[in-house]
């Protein structure tokens, strides 16, 4: 999903005028996603797995 987002943003950026405000803003968004989400993908995956585990534990606890 992240890769698709990068491809979409890159496609949008390639259609813009180089060094325009929109071109630079799109580049900033791409850099922000790269440095914030991609660098922390392990933490995001851990949170997702722990959420599923907690959901399952809560489901089993309420069935008693």
C-alpha cells in the first residue's frame, strides 16, 4: 500500500512544472512519508500484531 502511494505521488509530481510550488510540496510529502512511515514500519507492524492479539484475548475472555 505504501509503494502504491509512492507511485501515485511520483506520477503526480512528474506531471508538474519543475521547481514550482506544487512540485516542491509533492517532493516534501514524499520525503516525509519516506522518513516517517518507512523508517518505522517495524513499529507499525508490531502495533498491528499486538492489536490483533489483544482483540483475540478480549474475545476469548468474554466467551466465558
